[in-house]
């Protein structure tokens, strides 16, 4: 995987709705080990812990075997009620689209199983049953992909969550990893390497002070190799639109919508202009029966910043129902004025120019040659997942010297407010110039309709 794609993938690490604090902080440690290059693109999503940690350990090679029995997990037909966070997956299971693969492997006395998968050419969902010895405390463990697997699967985003029953109780160590590909199709026959990681945390909130890193260390317990042979995929249905619409008086181009068995992918572009930047969009799908389909719970669109802002948005759907999608509604958008895109931070005086109405400086702390900057926002609905990566990792000093953030970007919520943390090199003139990339979603007074014209 090239460095730009790897940098993109790092940004998915903070976006899981069941995301442990210690994984958020581990992201910072990985950023220190792998220097970021000048990447203008980044990915968002429900964000799983990236598998790059296996770069720092030796892979353990043992053979994969077929499980004789799979105990203490729901039968394949019962999976639907455990994936209700995504109606596309729920409907796929109900329509017998899940596959029973019954793979298991034992390494270091720990047996990891893959009983089931759901797969089409865009998304691969792996169901892991963690070792029985840790299944009662499986929220303290996670399965991660290797860098090689990220490249083989052409990953655009990865989501991860522990599956739970109706009462919120853990489901005997069953976890799900949802992998979306970029342009290449998910291979039907593929070998992937994953690692089982134990998480540690002695505090509830990851500290900004990097001297306390040891409190958030985690441990790789074992690495596993699995060979997947997936069934033939059903062909997706693509509608090419290339339709221009106006959102907040700015031009947005809806390129296409593709319906897969596990969900819908919308591709759109907000061309750059001299007035404002549309940095995010919010879609809903409408089917022939008037049903509304939205983004799966906890996920975020994938966004690419460049000469134009490219947005890939994912919707739930029922691919197997004859009531297909007939239209889209753009219900919200994030926008900032172009004149406010470059923001100067005075580290000594703790000021920001121009001021940003939805974000203010909470505090700045010097750590040797670097500065930890804490921003805060009390905008309703702007969550820690939305606010992360508000600024580009590339920044300048007043002399035009280019640097990249030496630490990491992360976010947290405290007392109803959302805080956002970045780390920069402290320049001689005490000022840095940041490039703004994101703004809170504004709900549109009048939704913008897009007919599919199939």
C-alpha cells in the first residue's frame, strides 16, 4: 500500500460508534511511527483500529483448518437481528445472502474463528468469534487487518463493532468487521492476515500529554492467516446521473448511484470556486413505496479534498425487494467560506484569525519543540467523529515553510462539548497557518431532490 493510501486509512481509526478510548490514543502512537506525507485526501467512516500495527511484529504462520463445530454463536439465520445497525446487512441476511465458511485457527493457545461472512463486490463483512477464554470480556479485545490485507482488499473504509443481543449484552465474543473497497472489486478467493489485540487503558479519557502514553499501550496476542473462497457475487445496478444541483447556492454534481446487495454507494463532487467550499453532504434514498433509506448507523461518508471535493456516501437498502430506489434527497451540507479556509493560530496569545464561529481555542500547551492545541465546539450535533480532521495535516509557518502534524488528530466529548486535539511544531515566530477541511452539517430548509430516471 502506498504512503498516501496508508495516510488516508489512518483517518478511519477514530470513527467507530463503539470505539474504545485506548484505540483512539493508539492512533497517536502509530502516527509517531509512520511520518505522514503531504496527503490532501482522507477517509472517514465508522473507523476501525488499523491493522498496521502488525508491521511491528512478526507474523505467526500456521495452517487454517475447517471448524468441526461452531458453538455459542447464533445460527446463520438469526444473524439479522444482530446487524440491525445496518438495514442493508439485515436484509442481506434475511434473503440468505450470508455465507457459512466455518474457518478457525489456533495460535498461542488462542482460537479465532470466522463462522460467517457477507460479501459482494463492494463490501466484505467478516464475523469473528473471539477465543472462548476471553469471550466474557471481549470488549477489551479487537481483531485488526494487516497492511497486506488492506492492499489486497483495496480498502476505502473499515468499520468494526462487537455484536450484542437485545439487552445490550455481549454475544459470546462475536465481532463484525465491515470492509468497503475503493475502485477494485472484493476478490472472491483471497488470503488475509489479521491480529488479535488486547487493549489497555488506565484512564477514561486519552491524555493530550504524550508522556502518559504507557497508560494506553496495547498488545498483539496472535496473528492469523485465513483463506476465503467466496460465492459468486450478484451484479450491482448502476445509474449514471452526472446531474448538477444547487446546494446552499453552490454547485454539486451527482455522478452515479450503485446498488449492491449490502448497500448503496453515491458518488458526488462539489467543484471548487472562489466563494465557498462544500465539504460534506447528507443524503437519503427514497424507494418506490416511499420508504426512506439513510446512512448505516455510526458511519460517515468518504471525502477526498483536492481541486474539487469528492464525496462517496453509503446508504442502507433492500437490494432484494422489487421496490427499488427512485430518488435521492440531499438533506444537509457542510460549508465554509473560502476566505476563512486558511486560519492563523498565534500559539503565545492563543488566538485564531479569522475566528471560526463553530470552533474556538480551549488551550495550547507547549511540549518542548511542539504545541498541543485543544479546540472546543458546542455546536449541537457535531460529534467527535464529525469534528476529527477539521484541519489538513499539512500546515505552514508565516514564512511559508511546510510541515506536517507530528502527533495526531483526535477528538473527545466532555460535559456536552466536543474537543478536538492537534499537535504542531512550535515555530520561531509562534504562529502556524492551518488549512480548514471540514465544517458542521447544516440541515437544509428545503431538501434538494434528485430523480434517478432509471
